[in-house]
């Protein structure tokens, strides 16, 4: 594992802790390779989530079961 560092790149000056990991060949999200050998490949599948999220009753039931 690499040394952790702080990035202040979130809205309103928010900070987050980042750290490189060794040994991964690829990271795949929603069927798209997002990182290969530690290098970003371009695709960024997924969406931005802001604020509190409310689960529907059916999602809550399937998550616990």
C-alpha cells in the first residue's frame, strides 16, 4: 500500500483521504475497466450521490436478507 494523502477536491472545500494500492491488475465498475495497472482508463460509470438517500421498502428488505 502507498502512503495515504489528503485531497481537498470535494465541494465546499471538503477533504478526503486517498491511498494507492499495489497488486491490482484492473478495477471494473458496471462492466467498464476504470483502472488498469493503476492508470485511469477514462470511463467513469456510475453517478454522483448527494445528500441523504432514502431506500424503498423493497430495497431495504433485499439488503438485509
